[in-house]
DNA sequence: CGGACAATACCTACTTATAGGTATATTATA
DNA sequence: TATAATATACCTATAAGTAGGTATTGTCCG
C-alpha cells in the first residue's frame, strides 16, 4: 500500500510544525508539504495532489472553485479542517476536524480513521515518478552533497555506476540541477535538512 | 559556552511541538522539556532550573510565589510569554513575547537576542555568516539551480564575477556542495522550495 | 583623507559532472 | 519460463565548477 500524502496549510508556523511532528507517528502516511500562504494553496494542491489536505478555514481560497470541486466532488482528497474554533463542525462540512487544543492521541486516532477509510477503496497508484529504491538511495547521497566519487566509495560500486544511476534519475524526474534534486529529496523525505552539509 | 536550557509550557500539543521544532534551529540552546499541565509548572521549573521559560500566561500559576520570585527577582531565568493574544505586551511584563502567528524568523531572532543577552559575559559575536546582499542574490540563483553561465547572463555580469562570488560564499559559509547551499538558502528564506527546478 | 570592503573582471590548472553510447549479470514478474 | 526492469560497468567528448591567483573601480565610514 502506497503511503498517503498529507498537506498542511495554516497561518501559524508553530501549528504547522507541531502538527507535522505529531503526524510523524502515523505509519502509512507522510507530510509532504507545509503551506503558509493562502495564495499558494490552490497551486500546491494541484501540483502535489495530496491524499489528505489539513487546512485552516482561514486559508481556504473561497474563490477557487477548482480546489473545491476536487475536494468535494471528485472525492479524491480528504479534507480536514484545522482551527481554534470550537463550533466548526456545525459551520463547515469536512472529513475530519482538528482543534488547536486537541491532544496528540485525539489527532492520531482521527487521522488513522481517515487513512483506513481511504485505503479501503484501494486505488492502484498514480505516482508516475517511480524511481527504484536503489536510485532513491543514490539520490539521497546526491542531495546530501556527496560527489559521484564519494558515493561510489561509500556504496562500494564504481563511479560509472553512480553516473549511470544519476543519468536515470535526472531523466525520470526531469530534474537536472543538484538543487532541484535536493529539494525533491527533502520533499519526499529521503533526507532531512539537518543532514546536509 | 554551555547550552542554554529551555522549558516550554502551553496547553496545546501542536504549539509545544511546533515551537520545539522551530527552536531546534538555535545553536546554543536545547529544549529540555514540554509541559502541558498547569500544576506541573512550579515543580518542573524548580527541578530543571532552565535558563529560559516559554510559557502561555494561561499556564502561569498565579498562586505560586516561588516561580514568580525566581522569575522577577533573582533574574536567573528569562521569561517569554507565548500566546495568541495580541495585546499581551501591555498586560504582562516579560523578556520576550511569542505570538501563535509569529513566523519562524521572528521567533528565532527574538530568541537569539535573549540568548545573546544571557551570554553577554563570554564571547563577543560569532555570526561570521555575513554574506553581502550581492552574495545573497548569487546564492539564491545557485540554489535555484542555475549554472554560473546562466546567472551571469541573468545579472548582466561576467561568468568570472559569478565564480568569484561563489568562491567567497562557499568560503564564508563553509558550505561546498550545491545541496548544502540550497538548504542554506531555504532555511534563510532566500528561496522557497516551490521555485526550484 | 585613507583604509576596508564590495563588486567587478580575468587567468591557469585541475576536478567533477553531463550526454551520448554499449554491455552483462541478476531479479522480478507476467 | 521468457521478458522487463534493475544494478552494474566502461567509454569518449564536452560542459561546468573549483582552487589558486591578481587587479581595478567605487563607496562607506572612522
């Protein structure tokens, strides 16, 4: 089963990071991006196509019909509302609700329920970006800032092999620059920013 | 220089974890405990003796004179108030204030100031990370994935100049790899992840 | 005024990376 | 079991980046 992808959109940096930290306890999911700007929501949702969108109603682009259609009609995406308002359930319909004051267990239970529901339908897959696990590993080393030579030494393979892998990666992903690959690796949780130097 | 210790007390799990995540970017400090229960504050502060207490006023034990004495008289401990109220500064005196909506940089700047004040005794400064605004701009382009040639064309300068800037940047920051520079640029808000390709 | 710094430019020698190939053994999997 | 995909290896040429310099303008500030 592919991991469910989650987007978090909230004005507060602390809330975003805190929620991500809590959600790291979930097995079958990964938070792929945090959004802090109302204007970015539409574009990023379209680009990343998450399975779950956790969003503060304040960030909901009221005028963006595209996202709403995707949210409510196509039913591809689970919508979870994140807010400090108590009576949100009565005002807005969504698949789930998280309050700023909710404890970790409350949040995790609710999320697990959503994940179970989503995976029941068992859609095949859609991620065309299928790089092999070996390639993922190489990519990780690239994003960490190692040279081809260093990667080769570390993995006990020849530099030619590294080069070949690298060629395949850049071709598959359509990303040529090291910075692009680095961002890709971060976004896909291959590395964390702390590790890089 | 010993690392400064920080305690965080707030009702919201998300806020606690989010703030801790943000503060991990600080060099000379570490968050030693998160407190979610008003009753525990006094005891934990006494036991752990942190250098900095970040606390939601709702958690402040109004009846606990010990903590207050330590806070305001002995002046050993820096008090930072954490809240979603805007007008907090007028109501309560503290060494610093964090609003739920504050961005990461705002928070880190404020905290760094507190840390510097506390550590005034020792070292003068250490932020050798002073790259010029021009260098910042070059760095931005590097992190965006442009080649030296492309940067030169875009800024109407010769490729030699770009190379020289690049040399200075890598020397000043001590970061050699493009991926490292990319992460640096993201972390310092020179670019956002979306822009990279 | 004079020194420090920033921005610019150029040079050589050297290292790394990219783009185009070909090729073979192993491993899934239809 | 065939076939596709993966991991491995090597090649040539060319492009790009790094490391070590030097040098000329400005501008800001003590």
